[in-house]
C-alpha cells in the first residue's frame, strides 16, 4: 500500500536555516500537481514561491502564515485521500539519512569545530582568549563579536562587566508561545534601538483644516476621474516635504560615532501603513519635487503593495523623514517613536470639530493636533516650534497646493 | 618634432533580425530549413529546462541553479556556426550552448544536482565543464586553440564569459596572448548588463566591451545578442578567420539576463521591473519565431509539437538524473591524473566510514 509523502522545506538559498511562511497557495484537500506553487516563504528579505514536488491531494499543511519553518522539516503531506500518513519521525530520518557519519574513534580524537569569522578569531588571539571556551550565540553556534566581548568581560572581571546591560529574567507564565515574524522582529529591533538611543521630545501644535478640507473637496472628483483617491495625507506629505527644505536638521541623521550630522540631499518621506502583519513604512522618494496628485497616487500604490507584502527593498529604504497617521481609528494625542536613523517624525492625530476662538467669537472648526517628535541631540525645541509654525501656515493657507 | 595621429579604430554593430522579427535581406545568411529549426528548437529546449530547474531547486531537488533565459540566441547562434571539432568553453550560464553542442539534458541536470558525472561529456563533444570562478575559463580556451594551431588542425575554440569577466585579469592576459600568437579563439562576451548586481555602467568606462580587443591587436565587434542570425554570421566569420591563421576575434553580444543571477539572487534589489519588461520585448525566441513564420517554416502545429517534445525531454532527463546512483569516490577522482597521497587517504577514510 502506498503511503503519503512529506514534502520537506528545502534550502532555497545557499545555506539558509529557516524561513517565515507568508501564505499558503493551496488548502488541505486540494488536488495538487508537480511544480504547482503551494506556498510563499520569506527568507531573509526575498519572498519565494515553493512548488510541490508530488502529484496528489494535499493531506496536511504544516504551520500557518507567520510561523517560522525550519529547513528539513515537513511543509506539506501529499497522497491520496485515505492513505496512511507518514509520521513526523519518518520525515526527520529522511533528512538525516544522507548525512555521512564521522567514525567514532576520530570524533573523540578531533577537537570540536569552532565556528567564528576571521575578525573574531584575530580579536580573540589579541585578547588571549581561547575560543573553544566561548559559547556562540550565532547560527549553528557561531561565535559573534558580541560573544567575544562578553567573554572578555568575564576574563577581565568585575569593573568591565558593570557596564554591560543586565538581562532580567521573568516568569512568563504558561500562555501559548507564538514566534515573532520577520516583520515583527524588525519592528522590535528598530523601535527598541530608537528608544534606547534617541532623546525623544514631542512638540504639539494644532491646525485648522477648514481651508484644506474645502480644497480637497474641490479636487477630489478630478482625482477620482483619474483613478485614485485624494487623501488628506497626500496634502500633509506635500506640506511637510516643502517645509523640510528650510529645516535640514529634521531631514538628517546623526552619526554618533563620528559626531557628525548627515544632512540628506533628498527629501524621502516614509508613510506608515497599518497592515495585518504590522506597521510597514514605504518611502516616497523626492516628495518635495512631486505634486499632491502624484503623491496621492503613489501612496495609494505603495499602501496596496505594503498590504500584499509585495514592496521591493528599494521602496522601503532611504527614508529621511516619516509621517504617521495615528488618528485614523481614534484618540486625542499620541507620541511617535523615531524611525531610525531619521531625526524627526510627524504624528497626525484625529481631525475633529472643536470650538475655537476666532475674532473674539467661539466658532466650530475642523481641528487636528500635530505632534513633531524629534531627536533632541539633533535639534532644540525652538527649531521644532519654528518648523511647526511654518507647517501650520502652509496647511491653513493651502492655495499654493491648488493645482494638485 | 611632430604631432600626428598614429592609430584609429572603430567598432561595428551587427543586427540582422530586429526586435519585431524583420530581417535585413542583404545580411540574411539564408540558412536551410533544418538548421533554422534546430536553432529554434534548441532555444525552446533551453528555456523549458530553465523553468523546470528553478522549480526543482525550490523543491530541494536541485542545488543553486543559473538560469539562461534571455541569452539563448547569443549561445545557440554562435555554437551552431561552429564545427563539431571546435571547442566550447563556457562560464556557468551556458545551458543553451551545451544543448547546441549536443550535450544531453540529463548530463546538465546531473551537474546542477551536484554530480561530477554532470561534467562528463561524450568523447567527441569537445565541451569544457562549467567554470564557476569568473573569467578563469578564458585562458583554457586560448590554450586549447593554441594547441590546435600548433598541431596544424583546422580547429578553433569558442569561449563564453560575461561583462563582469571583461574586467578580470584572466580575460586581459588571455586576449593579449591570443593576439600576439594569432590564436584561433573566439571570445564571446555575453554582455547581459549585470555582473550579479553591478550594472554595465559601473563595469567599464569604455563605450563598448568589443573595443577592448583593439588594445590587444585584433578585431572586436558588437552584435545584437538576442538576434540568433547575427550571432551565427559574426561567429562564422570569426571562426573562418581563425582557421585561416588570422587570429582571434572578440564578439560582444548585447543581451539581457531576464531571470535572477542564480536561484539565490533577488534581482528586485538592484533593478527595475520596467527595465526587465522592456527587454522582454526584445526576446530572442519570439523574434526568431516571427522570422520562421514569414519564411513558412513555423505554424501552430509545429509550435505545439516543439513545446511538447521539449517538455517530454525535460521530464525524462529529470527522471534519469534523479535515478542516477552517485559514487562518492567521484569527489576525489577528477582533479589529478594520479591521486595525491592526502586525497588517497581521505578517500580511504570516507570509504571506511561509509562501510562501517
């Protein structure tokens, strides 16, 4: 009797160990053909399609989107309905089968192989540290520069180690453990870096969106005819990019090591997009040189791509400033965390009709709070105040954006 | 005392079949139906093999694979202009050249599946194995052609390399040597616009790659590499020149790598999809199909037959390659005529461990 077959997740790069399942392209119970794409898997940065190696029916799929899958572990079982399933152990033996065993007598004689890049080996020799006594935290037990630093700290004893960050251990309880996706890991690393290194200050100003609302209302049908949505965000990006030209400090990055500020030649505005898998910020290159219509069109395209996880690396990098719409669901005020290595980020809060005083009278106006979060190492409160004053001026008198 | 011009050179560009499949009648080599169909079928077979190999790699049935898609004409046109005795010395993106030389798909799949057997060609096939180190094969080709010249044979060598290899020392040393000794070697640079991720603009300040031949005292020509007829004509002329003792030629085939550099590459990181689309419109197979049709050699029924035959050939070749029983000793066997003592010892140890 035939037994259904496991298809194992192969090494689709040169020496990859894992990937993240992006989505299944087949369901359990579906018929499947050899070479038919069954899944999209993200490895490092590229998303690749994995085709089926067998004909038959999909009996089982292992894992769900977002799960980390390991090379050599089953991805899918294919067979005929009712066929006995191979057990997981069988799959593991299959992948081990081809390994050539090293004879035992030699294994005991040979020293354990040390995995470390040449730079770490050289540094270890210099410091007089025996790498065979250092445990590696890298892939496959590879010893990293950080591991070596830690080992050095141990060797040199107390004073050096007081500067090291203390790792706290928590009792996490018994809840279900969900591995972080690549995207979540990236967000986590970048945000915690920012939180630890940047001196965050948020400066808040209010803006009357009345005139801009009218302008947008007039131009909206034209944009619709041209096939895209004219969003308030497009006007915001245009106004920010134009204002940034006079405030290079907020379109800059700090190289702390060299004590230099890098004033960027281009104004590339990243726009936060909320996707099912987390926040992604595609980048509008040279936003200051684009019309509001072009910006609106481009944001539409980028957001769609972001949600489908189809952005190219190029569309994700080289941003110099970020605009994030934090009021789309609700809330009064929120402060953003810098998108490193940028020096400022603008948070746009919810627009709401509020009573305000105009010419001694209380009137109702569509008001919005804008929060500029900046790196105090790079700029001061007065810089932020001037920037915001100019920006609000441009937004409240939007005739210059009339042409779209 | 004087100031005068002592040297002047120019580089020609050859295209016979344009992007839409229109032929320049005055340049058309007017090949017979059988030859034309073999050209077409070889290109189609190469593309069918490409598609399957990429899928196999993604299933873990084949290791890193190097796709040929887009460069079929540059390889098939030139190899088909050569004689059976002429050597074909490839880099690593020459599946179509191997097929044109008569190498079986089974052999090619064996190579990409990691078997030494994939570098074993039939005795009279006169092919060299895949050469991964960039540019290293160019010197081998010059050596082979030099040997032919010394032996007084009417035989030449064709070697393929890329725009990236044209910056390697191997290429320059080999070209210089071939020029000095008037060696019958045809240097074919498939300028596919990228050396992995390095674009042509960053490769050399020279206006053409073909002009590099001028420095070494022989002829260089630029050819539309997606035009199988132009590649045929240019290579034929270069070979005839070589047989007649008039030395080497450098052919710069202007082409484009449509697929990724290898299955481990993500070209979206360094080039625009719009650029790829523009090159798809210059596809070598599509334009040649138009030419065949105009000459009455192509119809739907023929196309169906060619495609089905190629698909069958691919399936059978994969089956044979996957059924191949490798001998682990092969790893040691082919570098030296006689095994060195340390390799012999390693082989013994491996055998013991496999038996034990």
